[in-house]
């Protein structure tokens, strides 16, 4: 197969370069923190529109705390200040995206600073940001998409039976970690995929939806499993022989949703893969590197390769548990002996078993089984590996893991509280 050139000479090597450019000798932690905005008066999700809606909330935050607007056409869809952003997800979920930091305490300080500054505005608007993985009362039928062009196109394209739930009702926490080489990236990518169902179980926190008990510990995880099999779930078969090329080739064979040109969003609606777009173009448009970056960003596996590794499938949690998520990954991913220990613990499981476990943890959380045994003991071992590693790093960051460890000792997860 020849991926070499399009008419405007976008080359396969340029696609790979986006990942090689991520190699760096840093060990920072990034965090994206989504919460669901509800009205205090009736616990319904706050609309984007109208008086005391989310657009007006963003406008007020910008005025009071010196943020700049992020616009889609004339609509305010987010705010930015230096390297931090506040954005709205499709169903008005309120997301903080923070500049990566060396220490978790700095992520915590930034979140607390922003929360403190916006608290009087939230109170004025009668809004509370809740730490749940799914809207506990309002379902997608009563949540309008925010007026962002790409979201309307995505809603029409994503074909899974729970894609509307995923887009409009769910909130999660994502963590970004650095890699120093292709080999390091692939090892971290593979281990993160192996750990993902166990960590999803630990932080299961989306049991109540539409005012009723769904019977699932993480309805959010179930929604992602039923969103779009072309672009969700495992990114590739994670094997020792995997490389950046395998990830690139998987992306090349994935149907495209849209491209952007001159502030316009142009729907492709899955009509072609990126490989076909590189070869033939689309209605006079030729492939550009910005199209590739957008396409890669519209790929939603539980672990995503970018110029860092993005680990995605955690329900939103609060009460201090939110900081235990980056602490968990920092403890394991940035300590060689801890990494080896976690790898050895999980390396005995096959990909098929891990894939089946992804479905089981949505329903049962830490009470799921693998090879006939509850996974709670494995979850405890993983958190202990991370905890001991953080102790050796001598930055007093093991304390951030203690809320998760305490819950596991009780045989519980956030959905049980």
C-alpha cells in the first residue's frame, strides 16, 4: 500500500512525525476534569441557552475573572487563560483542561483556585457542578446540544445505541502522561490498556441515571462501549511488536467525520477513510496536516496516543478522589520498578479477557471477575504499587491516593456511596 503523497504532498512520514514530536524527557501530569452543571432548584442539567444558562455563565466568568472567549461563530463555547481552558462538552458538561504540571499539588491548587473564583458566580446563577459520571436526573432527550458545529455533525454520525447518552449526559476525568521515546510510548500505551478496566472499576460513579438505579456501577462506561466501534475501545491490538505505524495505520483506516476549512465545518459523515482522503481528496479539498490532527482527535479509544498518552475512561469523582487518578498513573508510569511490577501483575491476561472485562466492569465495578476471581484484589495491588512508588519519589504525593485505597479496603467504589 502506498500512503506516500496526496496532490498537495501530505506524506505518510508527516503523520508519524506528529507522534515522534511527542518524545520528551519530562514526567509531567495533565488532567481534564469534567463536571455536570445542575440547577440547585430542581437538579436538572443547566441549558446552554437563556437567562442563567451556561453561555451567560461563561460570559460572567470571563468578565469577573479575566478569561478570553473561545468562540464557534458568534457563540461562546469556552474560555481560555494562558495554558488553561474552560470548555463546554456537547451537553453543557463543564470541563477544566489544565496545563501539565510536575506535581499533583499544582493541579489541585489550580482547580481549587478556579473553583474559588467562580463559586460566587455559580451561586448567583443557582448552579452546582457535580462530580458524577452521568447526569443523575436529566436524560439526553431533555439536553440540547450546545451550538458548536462539530457536535451536531458528530451527533448525526455516531451510530451506537448510547452515543447520545455519551455526548450529552456523561462526565469523566482524563489524565495525560509523557513519553520519552517510541518504545516508552508503546509500553505505556499497552500497560494503560491492560489497566483500563481495573481503573474504570475503581472509579465507577454513574449508577443513578434518569432518577433511577440503572443496575450498572458505571453507566458512563457502558455508554462509551455503545458509541461507535470504529473509533472507541481498544485503539489497536496491544502487542510487544506494536509501533507508532500500527496506530497511524489504524487511524488511516478509520472513517472520517468532518474537516474544517475557513471557519466552516464540512461533514464527510463516514464516506471515506483518511487513507482514501489522502489519495483522492473530497469535493476539491485536499488532505492537510491539520486534517490529520483533527481526525486523530476524533478517535476515541480508552487510551489515545497523541504527543502524549491520554488515558480517558474514568467516571468523574470528587471528595479528593479526583486527585488520586493522576496520582495512580504518576506512581506507576514514572517509576521503572513499579511499571515492571504492574506489567507482571497484568501480563498474564490475554487481550480477549481484558476486552470482556471492559463490559463486566460497567455493570459490576470492582466486583467483576476475571478467570473466576473478583478483580478487587488486583485493584488493591495496583493502587498499592502506585502508593509505594509515590513514597519513594519523596514528594508527599502518596496522600492523594489514600481516598481510593480506603474505599477499596471497604470493598466499595464511589457508586456505592
